């Protein structure tokens, strides 16, 4: 059976129902930042891959890969990887990352083997994604008192941070915090419900919220400067951020992502907030340098 692989934007009507809604919105807003390839056999959907380009860091990230059941393990996934590597090379993007969300089942091991066969690194855990239920979060915070406060930390509403201090914080990008945790990216932050944290008058971290839809909010970033990133401070920031989020009305679910190396917060969420966890997924990451 002949498979056609094409640029999705040239046949968007066919593929639109197969692109997750969150990616549809991002692609519509910034089409030049994405490469989206689709595969079909005449009028039958075969597969789809979404990659985002970060030209400032010479990087392409494969954010989503899906193939139909009858195409799994057939080599279509490998063909997508070949094509994206070629595109990255042409566009002078020197690194390509693959993100995989799912369980360590047979298909995970198939993808892992396929990547390593093509000189990628093995799939390693990158982030733990939780969806928390609002009512259970409120109940657990009332019941549990599992943290000690550091009274040297000062918390404030992010929207009240003066312009001069914002400039100072923005200049710290790439120095004391990575771009992915930047408070100044394009995504809109709920500034009245987000928090910043200071030590000795200087901003050292934040808990930033954004709304995804009417029922769902997302913790865009929870971050502390490395020298302040101990268990007490991390848990205190998470607790106070969650308390602040409950003052925001009209949400039922919260998406919270914790970097895999942040074992302190993982332990706290899975032990203290375990009854608030609606679901959990792990995002794995593999890397390759494009020649």
C-alpha cells in the first residue's frame, strides 16, 4: 500500500482532526515555527508528526508523533525522523530532540530501539506531568502541614513587579534561569494569580500560572535560583503557589510539570498531594546532533 508523506499545511482539511487542539492553536499563532508532516494512504490517515523550531538555539523539537494502529512498527516513524533530520539540516538547526509521552510498554521500547539504531541517545525521563483536581488540592492543603517556612523569603503578586525589576530579571535569562522557565515568553500569564519570590530584595524565583481553557489552568513555571533550591524553599514555593491559585475562580483542573531531576517536588506531590492527582504521565527525551 502506497504511503504519501506531505506538508500538512498543503492539505490541512484532511489532517485537522488529527492534530491535538493545543498544537492547532500554537501552529495557527506561529506557523513559521513549526514543521508538520502528515502521512496518508489515499483517503486513510497513516500518521502525523509535529516539530517546533527554536532558531535562537539551533534546535528542533519533535513534540508529537502519532501513527495509525495499522502503521505502528512498520517503519513510518523512522521515515518521519529521516525527513525531519533532513529539514533540520537544510535549515541549519544543529540539534534535534524527540519527546515521547507514554508508558514503558512494547511501543516505547520499539521507539527507543529505533532511535538508538539511528544514533540518537536512549529515551530518558525529562518531566513528570500531573493533572490535579482543584477540590482535592484544597482538601489536602487544609489537612497537611508538611513544610517549614523560610521567613527570609518574601512572596509577592507577579503583576506588581516594577518595570525596572522586570528588566533586571529578563537579563538573567540564560544566566541563572533557562529560557524554558522565562516569565517573559509569549504565553499569557495570569499575573494577578502568579507569584514571585524575593530574597534580600532580589527576585530569586516564581510560580507562574496561565489559563488553558475554562476549566483548566497550567503552572507555566515553578522555579528557584539554584542556590536557594533546597527542600524547604521548593516545597514552600509550591504550597504558597497552590494556595494562591485557589483564589482564582472557575477552574477544576491544574496541569503541573516537574523536571525529572527535581525529586524533592516529585516526592511532595506524590506523597502529600496523592489524592489530588487525577492523572500522571512521564515525558521522555532523546537527542541527536545534526551534521
